[in-house]
């Protein structure tokens, strides 16, 4: 029987932060007249000192007309990234979220140089969700099958294809090439982070220092039980 995973500490704080940031965005934009969307969303066409901040801050900004999209992102963070945190801990979960955020913005930056369409800006927390889902698909392994929502059987490869297909479908509906690039870039970042995380540790090149102690054999006598065999 399908059961929702427990809401882990990092994911809980992430969900609360993103939701509160969205509410604050609505208040500042609609009632205070502060252009927070223009300030914190990532503009890959007009680069400047603020762009270094926007590479990360865009996940705090949502499209005010896509409340349901934000709820879906937060739901999948709970459903997918919480098990990741349970399995790998707080540090890896934070690093995965950062990798997805940066992977999405850098991918959008590259595409913006190839398709310079002004006024398109990158915003939304979808990159964290995509990175988490792609990472868990890799963690599952090629031979395992999961029941998505406890109903749909799906292999890890099929899950990755569904994510890529959903990104393409969103692009066909919105023609937002930055969102498509950021989604695929976040998926690549999630996969790459799991590969990096699971790599075998390299043996240390430092030689162990030689010890001054040596083995000492016991002396004569028939009864050996009351004297040490090894002195370190």
C-alpha cells in the first residue's frame, strides 16, 4: 500500500521558505509596488553584478499566475527529496538542491546566448524538483521498478523519459525555452551529483609512518600463559 514519506527537516524548511517567499513576492509586487520579480529572477540576456545573485535567487521567485505549478513542485520535493534526505542525510540534500539550482541557471544562460530573445527571464523552483527526481531515478538503479503514487509501475529510465517529456510538453505550451533548458540542466545536475556522490574514495597517496615498535618474542620456560606475546 502506498504511503507518503515522512517530511524530513531540510525538505520541510525548503518548502516553508519557498511558499513564504511566494506570499512575500505577491505582497511586495501587488501592494508595495516593489519589483521583486525583476530584481531576483535571472535575466541571462542583461548580465551584471546582480546576475551572480540571480543565479541562485530565481528559485525564490514564482510566476504569480502559476500557483498550482508551485504546489506541484513543493509536492514532488516532499515525495521525492524527502526519501533522498532519509537515505543520504542533510548535507547531500542541500548540495543536491544547490546543484539543481545552479545547473538550471547555467543551462538557461548558455541557451540565452544561442537564442537571444529579450524579456525572457528564468524563475521558479522547478529546477530543485527536477534535480531531485532525476537524482532519485539514478539512485534507484537501472533494474528496479517503483510504483509512482503507488499506482504506475515505472523503471528509472522511464522516469527520466517522463521528466524530459513533461519538460518538452511545457515548452510546447509556453514556448519558454529558458524553462526547458533549466529543467533539462537541473536533471543533468541531479544525475551528475549522484554520480559524484557515489564515486569510490581514492586511496591516500601518503605512506603510513613507520613505527618504532617491534615484535618481541617471549622468553624461555614452559608456561607461556602469563606473559605477553606481542608488545606494541
